C-alpha cells in the first residue's frame, strides 16, 4: 500500500479536493487501485447540520454518510466507491475518544491530543488502507497549514510516514502563487512561508502544486524549488482552468505529476491512454449544440451549494454534445416578478433539493409554469415535493395543499413526515439517508430512461409523498413511475400530458459520472434540446 497526503497552504478554496481527485484519475490510468479520503478539522461530527453557505453541498454516500463535497469529486474522477470511513472530522475523533474515556478504556491515564487523538487519526488511515489491500490511498487534509485545528492531523501523518517508511509516502502541498498585477510579477513568498510551516511540523513536501493565474517561468520555478527544498521538476504548475475542471488531470499529466509520484513510490506501471477522458473533455469544451437550464433554488450566489447538480448537467450535456448554460434563478425573485418573467427564455427548469420554506412559493410557481408551458422539468427531492404541491393545488384543486414541512396545519398534507421520522428528536444524521432500492414501473418514461426495473439511488430527506392522495392524482394524470420495492414509498413521479416532467425523491446527482451521465439528467437534457429545436 502506498500513501499520498495532500495538504494546502496560503488560503482555502485552492481546489485541493479537485487536485487530489485529478491525481486519482491519473493513477487509475496507470492501472492502479485508488481510494481517496478526506480529513476535516472542524468539530461538527459531519457537515449534515451545516448550512450550504457555510459548507457548500452536503454529498451523500451509499451508506448514508453525509460528507464534504470533495468526496463528490473523488467519486466522479475515479472509480472508487466511498463509505463513511472516507470522511473523518475532528468531531468524530473527539466523539470516539470521549466515549472511550467514559467507558473506562483509558483508566489511569491522561487522555491527550498526542498520542490519543493522533493514534485515532492513524487508525482511520489504516482502516481505509486495509479495505483496499493493495493500491494507493490519497488522503486530503482539509483546511490550511497554520490552522490550529489542523495540527493534530499533520502530526498524525508525520508519525504515519515514519511508521510505514518514507518511501511509501508522498507529501503533496497545494499552494498559491499569486500574480500581483501592479508589479507584473508572480510572488513566491506565501508558498515559501507555508512550506516553512510544514517543515516546522516535520513534513517535507515532495511536490508543490502551484495554483496560479499565470504560467510559472523557469526562474519562478527555480526560486520555489530552492527556497522550499523541492526538486524543480516537482514544482508543478496548476493554472486556473479555462473551461472545465475535467481538464485538471490532463494539465497535471502535462506537468508529469503522475511520473513524479510513481517514481517516488516505486510504482512502475506505465500510463495508459486517456482517450475516453480526452473525448469527454473535448465534448465539454467544444460542443456542437447548446441548451439553457434554469436552476430555481435559494443559494444562487454560491457556486458550491448545488455542485453535484451542475456537474451532472455537464455530464449529460457532454453526452448530447451540447453546452449546458445554467441560469441561476432565485426562487424568491419568482415570487416577486412571476415565473414567466424569469423562465420564458430557458429550455428546461430544474428545482433542486432544499429545506425550510423560504422561496418555496416561487419554486411551486416554477413547477406550475413548467407544467403549463410544457417545458421539461426535473425536480430533485424537494423539487419533486414541489411538483406534487403544484399538482395538488392547481390540478386537483386542493388550493391549500402543502408539505407539512412548510405548514403543519395544512388541510391537505400531500407531502408529510415519514412515519419513522415522527419520533426523532436529534437533527444529526437522522434523515432517511443513503442508497435505497427503487422499483421502476414498466411502460413509463422513467423505465425507458433507466432500462432496468430495480435501481439504487441516494436519499436525504424527512418528508415523502402522502399515499392518501395517490388514487386521486393518478386519475388526474400523475404517473407514479417508481417506488420502494414494498410499494409503500413513492420515489418518482411523472406527468401524463407533458413532453418531459419528472420529479424524484432521491438525489440522482450523486451518481452521475463524466462518461456515464445519470439517466434522468441524460433524458432531461435530451428533452430540453428537443424543446429548444421546436422553439
Ligand atoms: N426538505 C425536504 C425533506 O426533508 C427535502 C429534502 C431535500 O431536498 N434533500 O423531505
């Protein structure tokens, strides 16, 4: 087993996760088995209770773990299937250690950051490595070197490299080389200082990934190499990508990062051709067609809130050789200005997941507009519930219909709390989470798209469709095209008299991949292209 640790310097948001994932892509193209894990130094047990403004999207795994969005990059860029073991937070470590202390596991001892916290961290690296057996484990340490809360993690990986042998460990530091336009110069000092911080802890990086807006000249590389004590060929340039994040592996390959890593770790596999990846990137960058999708949500100024959705749209777009232009529409602006005003010029409407009632009336208006104007509609989780509320109010004429999430006293609770949720008090990790099987009903559009009867999709919700309304809605033209195998939970709805209108209770966006777009996204984008041609 070989280990790569990815740390970050100078500032956050350098795309460390993306860089780790891209390296994963390159190593897989050498025929290596790759697994990626992330350590997050914050004290929340998981990001599930954090607001998207704090944290961006919460990415859900098959086993129901609510994790950092970087795990989404890991799954999209490699073939690894992740579990809750792959995202460790300080909160989890302290939770474990304190439970052990109360149980009496440390009787007589003082419980300390070194060795108890660091041991727990190392245990977690080993746990994931043991599952893989043979291959490469990439571990990304969240945060920035110099953060107080990150110190135990850095100390742990330092100890770990000693234990498994320095030749089996590669330290990669992602750093910023800012361009100061008034001076017309790239500045290396912040990088020097963050590497000095790492060295202080006892970690000598083997490669520096320099995030930069301008190409690194030979002189700049030399300077970084000398001051940071890293061979010049291991000073890697990672420019801001012009078009697509899927170019990052290709960029790092040009800089020979995979060669450097493999040489150090004594991995002799030759690189394989990346034709499929190149093909995908080409279709993303230079597509023939174009379509525009309105994403109607409430975190519109935050790129990270709907990360997996945007990526899924890109994957589906590439499949159809078309650029997907996303128009971010704030649901509250629809409430203010009307749906037609905001949506008449788009080819498709997507309502993503969400919590709380701010903006819901705007989303309902968007679903109603899609239904009436016959524009393709894709509703994800809350987006499905919204479509059901619109249908109840405007087709079934239950004008006060609502979800009990937004109004507990509604006379028509068409969306209501899952039975198992009624007694739950704790907010953390208590939703219906993770992969659940779903049976697709033959003869539906959904069946056409999936081409299989049993599917598995990831969930994150507390509310569901209320079966009391099923008959009535079916008679009025709603099709229930997917549900739990026992038939008690509705998972997918369609509309009969509409070219393409689907809502699903799960999150298909967590399973879409570059050359394997999710069937629902693929179908949706295809439908918007048809709509556009007609327009
Ligand atoms: N708030 C809704 C629920 O809990 C939808 C959740 C979501 O969109 N992820 O059921």
